[in-house]
C-alpha cells in the first residue's frame, strides 16, 4: 500500500516537473515570438487547472524557479552557450511571466470559476486592461536604452533615421493601445480556445462605450489633447471591432459550415472596415443588453 502511494506521488511529481519545464519552454518561446504567447496560457490551463490547487501551486512555483533561476545565453565572443543562475537578466525574465501571463491566468480563473456573471467580452477587456498596467511595470523594469533600440531596428530592418523616428513617435503616442492590443490578443485567443462552442453567444456591455464617448467630447469640444484619452478611445474601439467580428461570424455561419473560414473572413472584413464595424457593434451591444434583461425578468 505504501509502495503504491509512493509510486503515485513519484509519478505525480514527475508530471508536475515536466509540466513546469514545458511552461518554461512556452514562456521563452513567447519572448522570442510574442504572437504565440497564448500557447503558454492554453497549455497550463489545460494541463494544470487551478481547481487542482496543490498541483497548480507547485507547477507555478517550479516554473518560477526555472524561469527566474536559469538564464541561457550565447557568448558574443565565443558563440558558445552559457548558463547563469539567478542573474539580473533571468530575474527580469521572471518579471515578464509574473507581470504579464500570471495576471491573465489568475483572472481567467476568477471569472470562470467564481459566481460573478460577467459577459465574456467584458472579462477579456477587464483582464486586458489590468494586464496592460502590469505589463507597463515590466517594461519600466527593463529600462530599455532607446538610442540602442533605435540603432538595432534601423540596422536589422535597413531603415533610415527619419523612418525610425516616425516609428518611435507612433509607438510612444500609442503605447498603451499597442500593449493593450497585444495583451487583448493573448487573452481573447485563450478564451476562444476554451470557449469555441459558446463563442456565438459571447456578449459585450454597452457601458464600455462611455470610455470612448467621454474622451471623444473632451478632445473634440474641450480641446484637450491627451495621450491617455486618445489611447483609451483606441482601446475601446479595437474591443468593439473584435466584438463586431463575432457578429459577422454569426451571420456567415448561417451560410458557411466551416468555423475557421467564417472566422478568417470576419476578421478580414471587420478590420478593413473598422469604423463601420465599430458603429454596428456599438449599436448591437445595446440590443444584447435588452435581450439579457428580458430573459432575466422572464425567469423570475
């Protein structure tokens, strides 16, 4: 009996260890290719859900040790692989996991395990906004040398100095929007992976439009030029454009059986006509709220 228990514990620990290794691999891959960042969240949520508390805590702690305690690098002089343990660089690497991916994962469980009834798109928006704030803390911690970064971009992309300056000006003016879009993409893709069946019924609250309307009037009639207000408008707009793709997807699904084709076509169509999509999605968000209210009243 004791031998069986020991074997089970050993197998369980090996499983946790391998999962932590894979989480570390996925995280480092996301640092090289940010677009695949959702892979880490999908893998961990699928294999170690927070409902298995002990396994989740152990996997997270071991992943933190692997990510923050080990720094693999290539020597610029010898071109050989090197390893450092708990270096300043590896701890910065760890900060990216703690400040970007961990908040998204924890909030995913808060919204999906908890009894809080919030529309799916609202969960994505709230998660993305919170993770955007923590992501900026991470960016501040990196203390990136702007002149060096400009030189690297210019050299690797064969761009002249004027073009690089234009790119950096755009990035500075839209920094919050750009980070929010990236975080939103990761969050949205994670939710979509686990909620494909319920995707056609995903909703968004019309209240988010206030975060677009108020800054719009302040800028247009109050003549207040503020980067925060502009970025807030762009964040709300992109959120409703993505919601608009769901609306278009639902219409296309009536005629086309393939979900993948419908999703791709909806994305192409909506992102090419963002202003129209934003207006339609904004108007239909009010209709979605009315339908929900009628159903709730009917159930009482």
